[in-house]
C-alpha cells in the first residue's frame, strides 16, 4: 500500500501546492454550546450561510464538525458555504448549489427525527485512542423502497490522506444514490492511508452488524471513492475487511467504483471496477488509470472506463460538465454485477 507520505508527495509535486499554511483557526475543542442558542434549528441555507452556523446547529450536535474538513484547511469562523473551495485543495467543479442541497437534506432529515450519523467505534475505543473521535458514518437512507431493505454503497471521499473532502466528494454521491433507492453511506476516516482503510473496514463491518436497523440489503454491496478514497475502496475491496482489522470478516463487494486516482497496484483478488477521470488531471494520470483497468480486464475482471475531455482533478458529480451523469453509468455497472 502506498504510504500517506508517498501519496502526499505525489499530489503536492504534481499540483505545486506546498504542505502547510493551514487555516489560522482550526477551532480545536470547539463545542456547540457556545452558539447553540443563537443558531436556529430551521436555518435557511444559502451560499451566505456561515459554515459554523451549520456546524453548530443543534440538530447536528456532537458531529457537526465532521461535515467539513477538520484538518489541513479547516473552515474559519468567517467562512460561508460559498467559501467551501478554500477548504478543499486539489478539487474542482465545487458548486455551492450542491453543498446547499446536501446541507438542506441533512437538516430536514434531522428535523424529522431521523438518524443520519453513526459512531463506528465505541466510547471505550475512543477513550483509548482519541484519534477515533473524528470518525463516523453518515447515512443517506434509500428513498422510495417502503419497508423493504435496499442495497448499500459506502463512499469514501478523497483529500490526499491529509483531510476528508466529504462535502464535495462523498456526501453528494451518497445523496444521489439515496434518491435512486440505494442506501448511501459516507465514511469519515482518519487521514492516513492505513488508518483510513481500517476505518472503512470498520464501517463496512458496522453496516453488516446493524443491517436490520439500517434497512440495508447486504447482498452485492459496492465501495466507491474519489482520489485517496478510490484507493481505499480498491484496497479494502480487494484485500478484504479482515485484512484491515475489522472485528468480523465480511463478503467482498460486488463492485468498486473509482474516480480520479493514479493507482496501478493490483491486489490479486480485484473486483469488477468502474473508473473515470478527466484528461486534464494533473494529479491522477488517465493513462495510469487506463493501464490498471486494462490489466484487470486481461484477468477477466469486468471493467468500465471513461476519460472526460477538459476536466481536472476532483470533479465530484461533474455537474454542468461533460462528466455529468457518470454516477448513473457507474450505478448501472454496479447493478449488473449484483
């Protein structure tokens, strides 16, 4: 597995970004109580909404901070949702309208009394290892399925194993899947290659253990990810959750969905893989991605690969670009493998 140091060096060398210069105020130890009385539970979300008004909303008490990066370039008190791109280096096509859609959805789910966040580690584990405090699982419940269990996908955002870009790189994907009748889960992990895979493996194990409560069908699930998150999906999917310390081995997924990561490694037990990338990506070479897909195809593994003209790294859902709709292509690919 590529180490965090090696991966960061590759990213930073390609992008010309110097490691450092984090936001001056990372709000370490910030609690919701300081502003909870002034933040309305029914806040109207817009581009001018302060990010910390979202974080501090009582409906998100205990986990609001995990909606946005907690490391590298965390938001400052004066930032609004329009300013989110400043927290997400290396990403492109970041649309405030998408962010508003995600935040509004999560607020409405909470206002209706539905659970959207789950701790994947116990309090005792968090006490023993404080780094586990910034982990968890956001659930975007399948819509239109009645009481029937629905398939699930776990989406891991990227961020160069320096931060977790969930608001752009996993929340929108999970919400889109939920609206098509799929349970979308976005994992918030520790930004380190090995630890991130351990957190993803734990998340998958958690979903299997609580399948009835979560309303999921565990048959033929999928792992999705962008950039660093795509590596997580391929590693955990190929090597299995037990290899990353999951308390109980779980079946391999039916498919892995990968966006913009220049990974060439094969695990030896790789799964059906859908991959996409832009041809102007200065971090993840489309040629490297195609090389891996071709290698998988030669072993008989089902694959699908797309290169999108003019797009750079981290385009997310690809709203208003030539890539828009890729997620439905990926969903169809996954369903064909179930």
